[in-house]
């Protein structure tokens, strides 16, 4: 029986390898579901006659949490899309690492809901805990990205021909930055001020958006 079209007939230096089409399609589907689930926590507030505008404004933190997380998931998808463009083949190990990235994405709706609830109904202590949880989730989400880049650096045969292995090595700085600065944002939110911690998280999301195609000082050979 012949091998599947996207699967190599013989094991390569990194184990049995396959094409990336299925990984890409599955990942895109997961991101699409996650970004859709975020809207479920948006609700029409219960209001008395003539008080709709006031109650909508009271729900403002929920809407802000939705926007922040919508942008965050969008940025993750852009980064993931750029990541898969670096490779032409995948292995079982790399597919597992990719599942780790997706796991980080699918948990986003939970800290988003906690954040929205804390800022609409909770006190300062609740807000501290919510911001710390959101920042911790974001920090842990950076870990599988670091593992992914590390794996590619050790197995350059999986890379597209035009990709310089030095480029992949340099990109490990980005998830390391995420681990450290999201963690700092959580500490700021817990020990200093929850709003300051939330601002730090937003700054980090912006950083990942700006660098979604990789750190600009490194180039891909064409």
C-alpha cells in the first residue's frame, strides 16, 4: 500500500515526516472556534425601562475584555500562520508541540470571562486575581512556542529551503520575552495595580502583533 500523499514513504533524519496541510487546516479550525467562543460571554444586560444605556456602560469591562482577547487570538493566529510558513514537513513530535500551542489558545475564553466578571462585579482583590490569571495564562502560552522554535533549530531539515536556521534560532527570543514580561505583568497586577497589569498585558500583545512575521533584523533567504 502506498503512503498517503502528504506523508513521506521513508523515515527522515527527524523520524517519519509528513506534509503540513493537515496541521495547518486543523490549527486554523481551532483558532476559528476559539475566536468565536469569545462572543458567548457577551450578553444583553438586564435593565429597567430607560436604563439600557447605563447598564450597557456598566458592562463596558466585559466588552473591553472581549476586544482584547479577540485581538490576542488574532495575533496568535497571525504568528502561527507565519510559523507554519517556515516549515515544509512535520513530525509526530512537532505535531504534539503544535497541540501545545493550540491548548494555550483554547483556554483564552476562560481567563477572559474571569477578567470580565471581576471588572464588572468584583472588588479590587478580585481584579488583581483576574489580571494575574490572565497574565499567567499568557505567559504559559509562550512555552510551547519556545519549544517549537527549539525543535526546528535542532531539525533544520524540516525547514523550507529559503529559511536560514539562524533566523529560527533568533526567534526564540520572542517567546522568552513573552514568558518574562507576561509574568511581570501578572506581578504588577497582583502587587501594584490590576489596571497597570492589564496595560502591561496589552503592551505585550501589541509586541507580538508587531513581530508576528519575526524579528525584523533577521531575514529569510529568498
